[in-house]
C-alpha cells in the first residue's frame, strides 16, 4: 500500500496526471489512522516503562530500611475501647 502512495506522490511531483483511484482518499485516512495508533501505543508503552522503572527504583531504595516501632501513644489504641462489643455494651 505504501508503494502505491509513493508512486502517486512521485507522479504528482513530476507534474503528471496520475490515475488516482476512487479509494485513494479512504486509503490516505486509513494510513493516517495506522500512524496515529502507533504513536499512541508508543506513548502508552513509554509511560508504562517510566512507571515501572520508578516503582522498581523506589522499591530497591526502600528495601533496606529498618522498621522502627513507635513508642509514642496512639489516640485510637490508648484511649477508650472502640471495639464493636464495647460500643454495643455486649459482655464477652
């Protein structure tokens, strides 16, 4: 299909009147659609690659960190008991 369009374009460049068929315009728009689809796919693949590289690098950088337990008090765990049994006044 590309050779056909290349020949027509060369003929137009030589100022000759080529025999352009009735499907020429549909073929042009079909080709434009193919090119646009490829560009969008490249963009999505590039974005996915950047996200993967970022996730892997963050995972590698944070993998060696130690987990440190907090000795401070927590509002939810040190205050009144908010369990469903206590809130409903159910005795165990």
